C-alpha cells in the first residue's frame, strides 16, 4: 500500500517526494478531478494526502468520496504556509460536537 499526494504547489510535492511519496500538482478543477480519479483507480493507494487549500476548494467532491469509499483514507495536510485553521481548532471542534464549553 502506498501514499499519494495531491498538492496545489510544488514545494509540498517536492518535500513529500523526499520522503518517498509520489504526488501531483493540480490547480484547476479539471486537473484536480483527473488526478483524483487516477489516484482512486490505483488500488495500491491506501492514503491520499490533499493540501488544505485543495480540500477546501473541492470540499463537496472530497466529502462525497469519503462517504462512498473506505479506501483510500483521505487526509488533509497543511502546506508550506501552515494550517489555515485557528489555534483553537480542536476546542471548537469538540464544543460543536458535544455542545459543551471546555
């Protein structure tokens, strides 16, 4: 089983390439859809890394795939600019999930 990355920039792709993870750079919807379908068709891909910027831009498509398939595991990763999430991400997530203020 292998890991594959869909990135919106060369820095993330090249950094992961140093760790032995193949990837593809996509910036438009047709490019992203083609690369996503290619990676989903490859039965050896067990984990699909997608940069947060792409995941946010194509949220509907990714959510649909997550609901329909068990593999590959789709993981959103920050890119070279860091995470787009606030520092209180986990606290906000728990608060909205259980309705309690921590």
